C-alpha cells in the first residue's frame, strides 16, 4: 500500500511511448492491455503497457475511457 502511494507521488509520468503494437489473433503473446483493443503501447521509461486506440490515435488510460471504448466497439461489431 505504501509502495502504491510513493509510486503515485514520485512514479513514472509515462511520457515516452513505443510505436503501437498490434497483436495478431491466435498469438501466444496476450497482453491485458492488448485485450481491450488488440493494440497497445509500452512506456519506454518503466515498461508498463497501455491499450491504444487506432481510430482516435491515442492511449486509453482511465477506466472510464475503457468502458466508453468497449461500448463503442460493441456497438460497431453489432451493426
């Protein structure tokens, strides 16, 4: 718990990202970040993975944005 507080105050700001990486269906490499959109980026400073939205061309960071993105994907796939 103390480690999370210290990380929140002094941790990585995630300002340097890799190029977006798209995981092929059926690949053995399944990242929790890629599970959301199929594409993810990696912070080059700390190694944390973040989901990436190719349509919006941005990193999805908050849980609210993830819920909105999932709702949008469900609507697009249903149509």
